[in-house]
C-alpha cells in the first residue's frame, strides 16, 4: 500500500464560512435536468435517471474489484466468503454506490447503508489474522348538531301555526314540515351536508406535479432524525417519529400514533404519523437497482413475463394515478379483544389506521403489458404478491382474486409515491401494492414478485395470518385449526365498517366550575371508514346505552369519490351535545351504518386472532372532585390505554400472576441492591442491566472502552447503565453480556430502579427543553453532510460537516458543551456502528457557523504477515465523498467544563484551580476544547499543564496551535511532548511517558488540583493512572478520564 506524502499540519482555527445549500436538499444539476427532460410521466411528467453510463453502473452494481495481476473481477462478497484475502470497509464502500447523493429525491431522509456488518469485517478469516485467546475476546465493535330518534325513520309532521317551514319542495301527498328553531338549525346543517354529497364528482386521480424533494412541507410530513432505539437494529438508517408508539418493542417496528394526534393531524395523515406494521427488518433497497418480476405459474397464463425496473414502471408507458386511500390494520382495536380473552396478537388500540395520498400505476395495465390471458369463465385465478422482507416464517406473501385487480374501478395500483414523495422505507419503498378498501395485511410492501396462479397463495403468512376463525378455535393447535386457517373463507379481504371517538380523548379532563357551565356544549368528534369503497351513510351517537341515537355530521375529503360510487378514504364526523347530557351519560357510544343499512355490532366477538373488531366504540366519563377548588372534574376513559399501560375502562378477567422475589420464571438467584453495592472493584464488578445482575469482572480486561467505562456503574443502582449500554452495544456485546448473567433484582431493587428511571426520564425532558433548536439532540440522531476534507498528515484528516439549517433558514447550531462528545452513527446492514468523537471546532459560541470539524486518524488495513481490516469508522470516513452524510447525537460524556475552574463531573459540581492533562494521539481533542475555552476567557484563572504523548513527530496533532497557545499564555498554559521515535533535534522527552516526566511537568496533587486523561487504554490505564496514584491523585475525586 502506497504511503501518501507527508503534509504539514495546519493550525486549527475557524475556517472560512461554507456556503450552505438552500433548503434541505441541493438543487438538481444541469445533467440531472437534462436526463429528466428525456423521461416520461412518472413524477408527474418526468422520471429520474442516474445520469451515469450504463456500463459504469453495472460495474458498481456487481460490486467487483479488479486486481492488477488478473483480468478476473472478484467481488468483495466472494473474497469475504473465501477468506483468502483481507476485505476492509474501504473495499465495501468503494463497491457500494451512494445513490442518495446522485438522486436525493429518490430517498428523502433515509440514510445510506453499507451492505455488510461490522462483525463480518472484524471476524473474517484471512491470512495473517491475529487469533485472540479465549480470555481476551475480540471487540467488534417511539345539541345543535344532533337529532334524537329511537331508531325509527323521521316522518313529516302536520304544519303548525307559528313554526318555520323547511322551504323544501313538496312531495305529492306530503305537506312541507314545520320545524322548531332547534330543528330548523339541524335541518339547515343536514341539508348542507346532503348538498355537499350530491355535488361530488369523480376524482380523475391525476397526479399533482412531480414527486417532491426535501423542500416545502418536508419536515411537516417526514421525520428527519434517527431514533436512538433503532441504532442496534438493521433499521438504524430509517428516520422514525418519536410520536409513534412502539407496540412490540424496538424491532421490528409495529407502531401507531396517539389517537388524538392522529385525528388532529387532519384527513391526510402525515407520513411520519402513519401507522406501521412490519414483520421483519425493512429491506435496504434502491430505486436504481430494485426490480419486480411478473410471471405466472403455470407459465402459459402470461405470455410475456418480465423483470421490471423502477424506471420502466414509472417512465410513462403506464398512466399514473394519485388518490387518497385509508389503510387499516386487520388487528386494529385488538387490545379490546385481548381484554376479553387473550388472543395470539399484540395490542393495537383504535389508531392502527391512517390515510395517505398514494401514487402509482394500475396493476391491470402492467399485467396486460405482460400478455395476461383472459381468465376462462369456469376458472378462478389469483394474483400473488411477495415482498423483499424476510420474516421468521419465510417471505411475506399473499394473494387476492385476479378479477378484483383487473377491474379498473378497484384502483389496485403498484404504488411508488406517498403524500407527494417517494415511499417511506417503512411503507414499502420503492414499490408496494395498494388495494383500496382492503385490509392492510393484503397490501404487500417492498414488492419483488407478482405472479398469477390458479390456486391461492400457499405461504405461511397467507395461511396463518389475516384470518378470522370461529370462536371455538382457541389455539393454533386445535384439531380443526389447520382446516379453518387453510380455507379462503376465513381470510380477511375487504376492510370492515368502523367508527371511533377521538374527542373526548383518553384521560381528557373537563372542569365544571358551577352548574351554569353544564348548560354549555361539547362537540364529540371522530372518524369512520369502510371497506370495498362503500360510502358510510350514517354515523350516530348515543348517550343512553343505545336506546336513542343522535345524527353525527359527516366531513369528507376534497374529491373523495372515484368512478361515481367508490369512497376509498375515511370521513370525519362531529356531534354537538349539551355538556349536562355528556356528564350524566354512563357511556358515549358511536356506531356507523353502511350503504346496505348494516350497523356495527354492539359487542365484541372474541376470535383467536383478535382481528376485525368493529363493535360499538364506547368512552366513559367519570366524575371526580377537585380537592383544591371543590369543583367537579369529568375524566374520560377510552376502552383501553395505549401500549400495555393501565387506565382504560375495560378490565381483563384474567388474573395476572404477581411478581415475587422467588422469580420462579427465571430460576435465577435474587439479589438486593445492598448485595450488589459490594461488587464495585476491578477484581469484582457487578452491574445492573434491565433489572438483571451481571458479573462483568472478566470483561474488564478486554473491554474495548477500557475498564473505567464499566466500573463507573459497578455496584450502582442506576438506569444510566442500561441506557448507555443500549446506545452503543451490538449483537456481539449482547452475547458476551448473556454469558455474565448471574441473577435478578429483588422487588425493592426493581422499585428503586423504576424510581431512577423516572429520574432519568425527567432529566432527559429537561435536557431536551434546554437544547430546543440545537442540531445536537440527546435522544435522536441528526444527519450531517460532509462538505470539506483536508489531509493534515499521512494518516489524519480534518473533516468539515454541515448541520441541517433551522426552520427559518439560518445555519444550524451544534451547541456542544465543553469537554463533551458527539456520538457518530454509520449504518451497516445489521445495525449502526457508533463511536464518540470530540469536535475541534466549534468550541466557543462565536465559532458556530453551521458546520463542525472532526480531526480523525485513519487506522488503515494492514496486509502481510500480520493483517487487520483496520478501523471501521475511520476507514469509512476516509472513503466518504463530499455530499455524503453521517449521523450525530449528543452531548455525551460525564465531564462538562462550565468555565472559570468550575466542572460538572458525573452530575457533581467541582472546582479546580490547576488541571493536568494527559493526552495520547487522538485523545488530544477533548483537552483541546478545555484549553481553548480556558484561554479564550481573560477572567478564567485556571492553570493548565498538558503532556501529549505520541510515537513520531508527524503524529502530533495541532502542534502549531498548541505552541501558539503556550507562547501567548506562558503563565496559564504549558505543554510538553513525549515521543517514542523523536527526530534528531528534539527538545522534549524521548521514549515512553512515565511518572518521572509527569512529576517534572505536572502540578503535584493537592486541593484544587486535578488530572484529566484521554488516550489509548494502554497509555491511560497502564501508565498514567498508576503514576498519578503514586503522585497522590485519586481516581473519581482528583483524577478523571474522558
């Protein structure tokens, strides 16, 4: 490997300002615009092309590496599998195009993913690999609007003097009815509703312009930040809103929005609030390379089978349509069913439904282009869909009757657009099927195969999922379960008639200050939807247990009608009631009626899958007394609370086994916090993770972050350990953790941990509030774009990253406290790889310009007798092109400099007048922040002594900057260097750092004197800390490590 020429290290200072791009995305270049002009009608009238030669693209797609000594290209995948040569992150990065930098509109806020895991790189077999001994394992790295009736039809009444006529045309044999003032008001509103519906014309479904890039309403529609919960999963690259409630843990994502937030977001659900149902990791697909194979089995049903690219499907050969469609999970409202009796499914509440505007081409048109034969009258054919995801029981696939898809009035489309942009990864990017009026379980995402058959689909999920079997089938092991699940008659097809109350919301409280307030009104509101395109003809509200019903007024989307009779989207409804009636009601009940005059059922019918529950939706008011004001409070409760929380009015008859100290379920020993507290030393260290106890003593000797990062939490009852662990560890670490499991916490310990969790949650809320408007956030990752790179030595580079602009267009602000770090996230196929770095700029508030600098040493791959793939993050950064992104989160770290000698260290306030700094290699960066902050404040009297230890002269970072600081502030700052291989003319120490050097150049221990260390584990733990102890410094009180 060639060594790059030596470069003089520049002085680190604020660089010239970088011109930030306007908005959230760079404009398309001339070449892109030229390519678009050649395109057809996809994003309105145009399509996207790469703008690079086809042969170059194919080379990149194959991921080949051509060696100089052979003409046979060998891909990194093949080399990794064979194990006869070293594969590094550099090889994979070079062979994996970042299409987002070329076609940003195709990807929105989704991140680039390297198609390999760090473990595969680190654990590969290759010549020269150093084998680790067993005791030292390798370290891979969220009423006026009502009318009372008794269920009968309103009949015209005889006119009466003094009352108002409706003014409506008189039907022969009927006189114009005369209405009271209240009835007249109701009539006026009702007549307006009916006129509105009669005026509907069919929506032609013409797409509104091109699919948008990241401008206009991007941040209203999309989440730009990455959740910390996803970073140790294969979905680390997908931006997801913290407003979505995760129903099945972190992974895979199954989530719903808050019901009130869903309603208040409007009739078109923002993409970031749309419910998500995933069975596995989201496939990492690219518009440029994704294909869908269309064929038949048997093959003679389609004469021209074809593998279609995205550009071919969207180039204009097929007419695109764009229509609003409501999707609902078959399991919506399942938690109510689970309160009756446990089903096999998880707890969806009433918000597993959303409405989006979908753009795509008709499936029938594509099938006809493939030569689909006409179905014989005596046969039934099926249309099968399969996604690219890989759930545990095989590919997710299903089928529908082919005749349904071939009927153009059913609008079955291959969708590639959602709410005016490309599909979000969680919703099927780049291609999915939308079957309006059908349940969500039939609408396959990430489409990879479509085929026609003469029999229904035989996949696991088609047979065993999205089915409603008789109630006596109480388990999948029932003797008749397979018979029922295997028959198409039990399958969920069209969506079910449904209506939901959104206001009053769950746990909403109304204060009634006096009896006069009861004469006021309250508007009950919600939504309703139906399947098959059938219009909802009526929504009714009852306050007396269903004896009488009030008319609710329907509110429709603009242009909701398709083909003169189809309604694919939900409607909103409202009903104004007297507050006195609302308060005195036992329940507030809503029901809907369809065009067949069928109502929703009164009660829940339990089934094994808990699907298609559409019983009356009931909200109960509870009367409470405000002890402080003596006023009345009305508290509303929905049937169930979100997630698995307590609080709904429904109560499960099943008795939950009470947890005891016996921990029968685990069979593990039970420990108290007092017992755990005794194990807090290097040779005896226990920690608590998620209420489990681990003996991590054996880990300390090889832990990648050094023993201190673990010992910080040894013997302590703190939730911080669990939080920190989840933030940075991978599957390898999980395996090593499980080997150390020795027991569980007792009940008192769990309670204490819950209290500490509440403390941590409160601190997080306070921190987020304090950092509002800053780019760096403690619980989410923000994208930062590489805009400049500057080599500073043979193996070190200064990288400048641009922060996203604020909503007002001004430059973003990093806002990193002095002494703290930024956590970087890069996305590999199995999870994110995370590392912490300290920016060398900005340090001071006046240096904030919308960018930040990272100084990083690249640990290149080594080949030869001893080989290594090198540093994961550093090699990735070294291979990045300008315009590519990393993700950042923070601040992190336990040390924070507040100024003028004041520190906050692990939550405690401390003051030091003199500080000694030990730095080794790249460990200089947090020290540089301290030095810069102290010396920039004339009123800061803190004295600083730095010893910087390196191998060679060229390894010294920021040497000129350090010497300049020393020359300008000789009384406040002194620096001393130690080199193991110094040049001939060298005035500083030669050899390795030792206690003698530290005694000569550091202030001795005493009141107001501390030492701070950052560098390689060998330097800090084996040399500097022992020496500091001998000098009288005590770790945790006067000696601290970054």
